[in-house]
């Protein structure tokens, strides 16, 4: 898996674009973000993390891909911002417990047996009352992918989400709002076209 992502991120340009995901962008802009900290798991080439840094967040991110880290560092440099980007897997990454104000998941897809442990560990890094922003492909995205492979996303149900599954994954949170939506993605080379996504806003 690491080799796959390193190869993808070594391609010319940004695989999913250099602009933030639109849903993430909209939600970050609603937060009073001065001096707030945000964590971006599995952040790839850094488009969302860099945008948050531009807004004024103190940003940390991690991914397994060295190529992704390099792209993110280059992108941050282009905008004269700094992000703390670490090479780590979700089960090895280490931050102080309860240290982040915002937790942002953008297309963080793991096999179903790992999803609960992944989400649970990330929530440990979030402060009480901390905010959650989440967008990933729905199980119902598969027909959209079959019609248009360029829209991207896993082709394996085991790697996808449903409204019920994300509500279960975030069950420990005090407040959670999960919806399934049809949207049009225009993110680099690999997220282009009509897609079915799960969006979550929540509070620990």
C-alpha cells in the first residue's frame, strides 16, 4: 500500500489537486480558527492541511507516503506556511492525548476491520468538545465508479462507508450529523465526476 501511494504522489502535479476539498474548505471557514489546532490523518499531498494553515490553524498531519510528505512540504512552501507533517501509519502515530481542536478526515479509507480502531485512536487526540469534519466515499459510490472510473474511490465495499456505519464509528461523540450526498468532484486527476459521499460533522 505504501508503494502504491508513493508511486501515485511521485507523478507530476498533485494527484487530487492542490486546492482543498470543497466540503472541508467550507467547514473550516466556519470555525473561529485563531490559535486553534487541527489534525489531518492520511493527508496525502497536503491540500487540506495547507489550506487550514493559510487560514491560521496550527496544523499537524501524517501519512505513510514520503512522496506525499514532500508534495505537502512543497505546497506549504508555495504559500509561506508551515505544517507539522509526519511519516506514520495510524497505528504508530503518536500525539499527546486531547491536544487538537479539530479533526479532519478527507477520503481516509481503511478495511472495515480497521475502521473502528482508526477512528477511536484519532478521537483520542481530539479535545473534549473538539470538532470533527469527515468526507469519504459511500458504499453507494460503486455504481458511480463503474460508470466513470475517473471519479475514484475504492471498488471494494469493505473499504467504504454508510451513514449507519459512520454513526457507529463516532458513537462515543456527543453530537454527530451524518448524511449521504451526491456531489460533483473536480479534484486533480483522480477525483473527477459525480460521486456519492458520506459527510459528517460532529463534536466529541
